[in-house]
């Protein structure tokens, strides 16, 4: 498994994350070069972590960072 290309898979409630080289659970995020490029979100998931930029990305409109600034929007694809 590449250190830069991987999947983070979780249960349907967003718990029990697993790092793998293929989707192992129903909810997952595919990373290429540490950037999320494809997501199959769990119900009510509203954000995803970008390892390449070390920042949280919003999946929905209106989320803010802890500093109160608008959160950057996820621009990848959905499965």
C-alpha cells in the first residue's frame, strides 16, 4: 500500500476507522497523494480531513472552523 494513496473506511456511524488499500466497509474516503478525491460518506457526515493540506473540508454548506471562519469546501467526487 502506498503511503500517499489509501482508503479510510468507517462504520455507518463514522466510528472504527480502518486504513486500507481498498474499501473494506460501507463508508470510506479514497485519498490520492494525501488528498481526498472520492468519498462514500456515512449518514450525516459533514466533513472530511485533507492530510495533504492538514485541514478539515466541509461536505455541506455553512460549516465554520473553530476560529469562526468559513470551512473550505470538499471539491472531489462522491460515490
